[in-house]
């Protein structure tokens, strides 16, 4: 059996069964790194449901850099927003379409190498232990494409960086129902997260744009083999939908 086909079969089986018999694909929390492009730029904090965005602006108008933070529950979100409020300023609430638009705009920014600013560095480590990492299967050359992620922080990408960005963007979807959880009127009895359909559509578009073997493998597994359902509608009441093939 060819290595690619073997990996495809193993990855698909692993994805279907989930990281463990009773373990959901709950993400590791990656707090704000304090990284920015320049010292004299302006920072603004936005938030929507399960996503927080720290946007760096040049001349108060042009987006220079973005860092997104995924928060699982209300308590975690409150803690991170309070920390960012003391560091940067009052967070601004966005509606789902507005956050999706911001995510799209940020994804189009050319690659930058933000530098860590010591007085803004978070003292909270990434909450992911080695046991969790060992239970994850990630596509070669990526750190975000698979069952969870193995990235140290938001800016940590694999060698297949453009494909990794597609998966990273999908992971920070503001509206989703994690495995084995109830939210927005949806009871997810599967170990796999059900993301908002608009996030899944963007993942498909992004992977097809890359049109690389790893990108197509990810798309085929997610949409054709696993056939992951998505959630649609407006918060707080969503409905589960099937979606088309890759």
C-alpha cells in the first residue's frame, strides 16, 4: 500500500473514532502572546462568541497584524478579556458576520514576523499536555490540520504554511459546538466539533485555492470521508445541516 493511501486510511479512521473513545476534540488554549509588528502601532481588541481578536493598526487605519484567540467557555473568555482590557483597552463586541469579515481581511495580510513585547507577554502557558499531543494526528507539514493542533501559539505554522493557515482560520471559527457538548440549542454527541457552515465553506474555499496534495487530502477527509455536519442560523438557536462534498 502506498504511504499516502496508508496515511489517508489511518487518518480517516482516527478522525472518525476521535482522539479517544470518550475524549472530544477540545482545543488547547493559546493565550495572547503580546507579539506585534511595531512598538508605535495601535492595538484594538474585538470579540465575538468563542473568538477574540487583537488587531494591530498602522496610522490607526491599516491592518498590520492580527492575532486570534480561541476561547472555549464564558469563564475562560472573561479572564482573557479582562487581561487584554488592562493591557490594551476596552474590547469591542462584533456580530458574527463582522468577525468573519475581520478574519477574512486578516487572512489576506502578507506574512509578517511580529516581535514579542516583554511588558505584554502573557504569563499563562499553553494548556496542552503531552498526553493530549500524543493522541492527535496532524497532516504532514502542518500544525493545525488534523485532530486538534500541535502549535505552540497562533503564529506557529508548519512548513506547509499556506495550507496550515486554512486550518488555523477554521479552528478559530467564532461559532461552533465542540464534541460531546451542548451549545446554541445543539447537542453534539459526536467527538468532532460542528463548526458554523460559513466557516466550513471558507475552509473548503481556502483548501481548493491552495490545490496542493495535502490541502486536497484534508478536504477529502473532512468533507467526503468523515462528512462532518455544520451548524447554521443565528445565535443562540442553531440547526445542524449536512454539507456537500469537497
